[in-house]
């Protein structure tokens, strides 16, 4: 819940201080991913985490061989 407030504030502060918007978005997306993975692992969501990882691997394999 705190991220809903903190992410836009941090993003706005970084933009005001001269960081490009694309870099701000990359940074905040990375922070969000780390938070989601940490929450999933700490909450015992190993099955969820492995399902997401499996879907990512399958999606990567489809793009390497050409999507239909």
C-alpha cells in the first residue's frame, strides 16, 4: 500500500532533479519487481513464483523461434 504513494513521489523527485523519465520508470519497475518477488517468496508463494518463471521461459522460447 505504501508503494502507491512512495513510487510517484520518488519518480517526481528524480525527474525534478534531472533524471530522464525512461530511467525513472526503469528504476521504479525494478523496485516493484523486487518487492513482488520478495513478497511472493516470503509469503510461501513458491508455486506462484515457479508458474510465473515458467511462463516467462515459455514466452522467451516463443520469441526466439518466431511467434506465430
